[in-house]
C-alpha cells in the first residue's frame, strides 16, 4: 500500500464515522469530507467537515498510522479521556465528540473525533517570524502560564485519578523509553543509548509534585488567538497522546529540551520552537516558576531524561519511515537527531 493510500479515508469509512458521530449527538448537515492536515510522525490528523459553513460543522479526527505502529505510542483513546476531563474543568482543549477504541471500528483502527477549535498555528520558523517582538513575547508568556495552569489542575477532582500512577514517574519513563529504544533504536548508537539510559536508571529522582503531564508541550501543539482585545491567548492545547499523571517537572523539562536545534531534524523543517528569538531553556524554566508552576527539582536530571525521550522519538520516526509507514515529507532527517540528543543528555548528567 502506498503512503497516500495508507493515509486516505474511503467514502465508506467516512460514512461509518459519520454514523458514529450522529449517534454521539453530532449534527451533520451532509456527508463527511476529510483532509489530512498532519502526516503522522505519531498519529494521523484529519479535518472533517460536512459541507456547511455554519459554526460547529467542522471536526478534527485522530487515528494511528495503518503501518509501522509501536506499542503505546498512538493512544487516541487516552487523548480523548484527558481532554474530556480538562474541558469540563475549563482548561483550553478541543472537546471530544466520539471515541472508538476497541474491536472493529469504522476505519479498522481506534480513532477519536473532537470539536474543531478556531485558532492560529505557529509551527515553522516562518510562522514565528511573522510575529512582531511584542506579540511573540506575550505569546510565550501565555504558553508558559498555560502549562503552569495545567499543572495546577486537581487530577483527582476532574476524574483522572486512574489516568496514570502518581508516583515514580521518572523511573517509569526511563523504563518506557529504554524499552522503546530496544524496538526502534539504531544498533550503532546502542552504546550511547545504553550509557544514558543506565545513568538515568541509577538516578534517584525526588518527585515532590503530581499532576497532569502533557508530555509534548511547545508552541506548535497549541492553537492561538493573537488579535484579541486582551492580547494573545491559548485557545486549545492539542496532541495529548503522551499525556499521563506524573511529575510536572518532566513536562517543563520537555518543553525546554524541545528548544534544542535537533528538533528541526526530528520534525524535518525549521521549527518555530527552536528560534533564537525565543527565551532560552533556563529563561523558560524561570518564567514557569514565576507563573506559579511547581518547583523544578532535579532539573538537570529531568533535562537529561527529556533528551533521551526525544532521541527515542526520533529513532521511532526513522523506524516508521524506513518501514514505509510515514506520509508526506520531512521524515528522512530524524535519524540525524538521535546522536546529538543522546550526547546532550549525557552532558546534562
């Protein structure tokens, strides 16, 4: 099956998705149409519409790639569960409409459909460079404040008590990403990965806070409003497939690790979040604490863990690319990011 064929949704599949949406209470004005809007370094993302120009007649559908999946890396059901709980708590997310997790589904895979949130995406360096300095500074402040607000949500009160184990988060992450490396890693870089993973496994992380962890937080995983009377705001945080309950310090560390230039290689283009117009990782961390976030305990160790995680993610992208399971361009550079990230993690330790 070609990449385009693997990503395409047939008329029969869309009709079946529409039936499930209707049963969930969605008001469809006509047959669904789908447009692929993200090619799926992890999940595939489609914009759905029913031909109506009226508000409320557009949705977003997420599903795993049909080929080259790795265990636990494409859990759209988890995304829907956490966004549903956070939406009820007033946190900015896209509200779920329908989730099909198990057994035979309309498309043969788990999928989730959420309401479409109008907002601006800032993904590339060009997107970011279109913002003036004042807008960019205010936007960055809102991003950091939003992450701090996420970490202040009482996960038990919003029904996410069983969404993840509350303790030992860093140690579980080390085990998880070490296991993923064994599935997708380049044997030539095995010694580096083994050294970093081993040193992280020997680190005693002092977890003093527990909350909802997004796991993939940066500017391009948000939808923004930049022209409102009160200045920029975050309309929705998206891409929750790595979310869980854990140590918020790790979430802040990942946001800062994504400032590493290797992110451009992972995503295959000059990204917004690696721009030198943005604050440094240390400045972002300080801004987070000023915004009321949790104390950043064991900071260097969490940064090293973030580097390890991103290195394994890059290796996974390359693994799926070599398996012919990616769609679109920009996947052929991910392998080049793995070694610099492993080395950066070791340097932090």
